[in-house]
C-alpha cells in the first residue's frame, strides 16, 4: 500500500483514514501488508516499506502541506516535489515487485510509477484527484498505466464514479468503496451545551471556508450562538473576532470534548473533495450537519432527513434555526446515525470491501 498522507503521532490529524484502513487490513489473516507512507504509529502486522531517505522526503512534503496544497501556492515547487515523489515511489514499487501480489495505491497520481510493472492494482481515488485530472496530459498518463492491467478504480464516494467512468471506464472498472467509521463515534451520547455551540472542523483554506464568514456573521456575532472553528490555518486566513478559533484537534479531543457538546456541524466548503471523513464521524455521533449543496455533500446527505443542504445565506439561517429546535435536531441526528451505520459501518467493514476487490483483480 502506498500513501502520501499519514498521521505522524497518535494525535496527528493528517491521513488518519489511511492509518485506519491499513490497521484494519493488517488484521486479515490471509494478507501481508507493506506500507509506503509517512512514518507514524502502525499496527504490529504492518511492514514499513520506506527507506530512511523516503521517510525524510515524506516528512518534508507533509510539512509543506502536500502536493495539492503546493499546487495552489507554489506551482513550480509542486512540480519539483511531484517529480521527486514519483521517482521515489517508482523505486519503491520496483523494490517490492518480486514479493508483491497486489498494489493498493491511494491517490491516482501515485499509480503513475507502476509503468513497466504488470501487477494488479486497487487504486483508491479521492476528491483531490479529480482536480489533478485537469492538468494537461494527466488523463493520458493515467490511461497508459491502467491499459492492459487488472485494476479497479475505487473512489470513496459514489458521485465520483460518473466522471471516472467517462475518463477510464472503457479500460478499467470503477467501484465505489466507502470508508469506514471508528466504532467510538457511534457510542457518543450527545448533550448539547447552552448557548448553542456550532462547530466547523476543516483545514482552514479559502475553498474550505467558502461563504461561512460572510453568511455566519449575522447568526453568530453578538447573538449568543457560538461558532467554534477547529483545524489548521493552512492559508493564513484572517479569522473574524466573533469566531472561536482553536487550531487543529486530535480525534480524541473531537470525540470527548467537541462532538458531545455541539449543537451541530457546519461545512460550507467549495473544495473539490470525495466524502469528508469528519462529516461521516459527525453523522455516526448523532451530530446534525449543515452543508453546502454540492455533489460531495448531496451524495450522502438527504436534505431534511439526514442533514441540511444550503445554497444561500437565507437557507443557511433557516437550517441553523431549525436544528436548534430539539425535535428537529433529534430527528436529523437519529436518521444520520442510522444512515452511517447501514452504509459505512466500521473500519473492519471497509477492509472487507477492499478485500473483495483484491480477489477481483487477482483472478
């Protein structure tokens, strides 16, 4: 398995889902898993596949925000870092080739160095991949990797299937594989604080914030409501005084401190993303979500049933006010938790979904 994001400590927020998937797969008795990813806590059954130079490179790449972040900020630096990344990945794939039956690759661009190898591959596709596919020559390069190889493209959300099939459906199947949810989120007992505490948990970038500061001012400034913003300020955005900004928080902090006391979660993101994991965790925890009406959110939130989708300041205000009514909040919370359990389950369920794809590509 290869990935360019991974938590470096038990409290690190980056790439937590990679750790969860890998840990669940590591418990499968008929699998032996090697992992090429930033260094961090790993299940005892996982073999670490990075050289010391790979480890140092990935640490520096993580510190810089990753390839996608660099593309938005420093394109030349992103190109140089991407070239070095692919070279290191390619060397890793060739080192592992003789002892590997299947490559499980996270992020489409990380499949490019498979050129020259004929191994089967399961390729997890995430929301940022669709943005990268707009780069000149990227679709052609990916098609070259996929052609003639036993592969499955596995986006983590159903809404990505259609564009991926348009690009690659003639040469490889596309099968959505929802990520799982840690069982601790299902066990949270909600006890909302008074006055209402709304939380937004995200990387603080212009695209992720969207119109939140504009639409939220009239609802939160001097009204008694509280908006708590949690996550790293990657773009150095100016945050209004009426927003309670806390910086990044560990999953433990979210689970024990923030989710139980929150009235609901807000995301007005305009960012290209698959299915944000923190939103799935919120649903599992019985935390109502107010989200921007975009495909990534509409894919798993049914407006008025398992959450609220909004496209205007007026609609945002109406959703906030409705979910502050106990009856509405409890109804949405119950439906959301049930939906999460039935459709995503746990990380063991996710591992079983990937295990099925491994069998499929190895036949």
